[in-house]
C-alpha cells in the first residue's frame, strides 16, 4: 500500500517540526536555533514528573530552575543538531529556512552559542537543584549529538528509536531535581516517552518521506513501505499502553490518571491502525497532532491525580 504525498503546505502543518519562515533578525535566528516548540514539548513532561516525585506541588523556585536549566540544555542540543545538519537541512523543504542554511547566523557563532547554553544549563541545575540533574541534562545532549545526530541519523533506519532516548531524559531530570535520586516510577516515565517518540515522529516523517529521501536520511518512512511503518507504530502504541498502565500500581496513581491513560492510549492505537487502513498525508499529520495531545493530557492527568485524588 503506497502513500500519495502531496506537496508540502506549511500553513497546514503546525508544530515544531513544520516548514517555517526564515527568521528576519539575528535574535530571531538564535531563538530558532533552539527549536523552542520542541523545548515546550519536552517541558510538558517535566513538571508533572516533579509533582509525582514530590507527592505535591514542588517549590516554585525549584520548578523555575529545572525548567530554565532544562530549556537551556535542550536548546543547546537543538542548536548543535542544526550545526551538524546544516548540509542536509538545505536539501529539505521543511528545513531550508533555518538560520544556518540562509546564512543569517554563521556556523561558528551557532556552535559557540550552543555550547554556552550547555555550560549555563549545567551550572544552573547544579547550583539550583543538584549535581545529578545537571549531569543527566548534559548527558542527554551528548547522547543526542554523538549517538543520534553524528551517527544514527544518517546511517540507520532505526535512528529515531535509539536517538529518541535523549528526548525522554527530561523526566529523569525533573525527578532527580526533586529527590536527588531515581526510581522505578521515573524509569517507567522515561520508558513511556522513549516508546512514544517513534510513532510520534514517524507520523510526521510519513508526511515528509520525500524530503528525507532527497537528503539521503534513512528515516524509516523513506526506506520502507507505509504499511511496514504503520505496523511498527502499532507495536509501539501497544507498548505505550502497557507501560502507561504499569505506572498505576508502581507510582500508586488513581483513577484520574488510569482512565485518561487508557482512553487516550487506545485512541493513539486506534488512530495508528486507521492510518494503516487508509494512509494519506492528512491522516499522518492528524495522528502526529494527536500524539502531542496524548502525551500532554496523560501528563496533565498525572499531575491532577497526584494533587487531587
């Protein structure tokens, strides 16, 4: 079963991964380097994790330090990724307006900026929270840069599966910031985001498979059939549902989280199966949007469950 992909229409593709207009100012260019909307998605998981670790609402000061430190670390990682990928970004429709492609910011300045963010993140988290959270944050950057960006992205169709682990680290950072330790609950939250990343990203990559082929990046939808991609996504969605429900007894969560995770987990699974039955560019983007809704509402429900139930 093949997927008939229409030309990219930026105005219809929202979110952090869409084709965007070129920044008009240098400041706007530096902000674009950090991929702020991706940072937003990472932080959605951090505060609820902190609430679960505390068993209540943590201090606003600790929340601020953790969110700012996490944002700096993620922003630095994203900027390094743009530095590394500036050659292939020029070949892809949705990334051709990035500041290193247009020449708005020089590669050297981008790299200095990125490394400065990483240093600031480490210092802030170490001083404002603890050393464990700081080490976790910068280790995620190192993994994202060296394992995903420099190695797997251009060589393996499983790139986002392994490389996506970096995007699951913010929950560990949030937990460590509160407790200065890790736990089985933190491990399950990490696993949940780790498993969520491939079907989330592959839904987008189906829409932009031609872009990845043009750039020579072996993202799964660009090298195998849509049917095979959806089959893999379905397996991940089943694992997501199982992991999210395992968190109920392990973290002693109640019905608010449990019902939300079950309903939206089944919705994610059902949407993925539906994409396999009637694949289209529009359907893949709707599933991509739903995947963001899924992770947002599940973590909101986790917060409410801890604070109310």
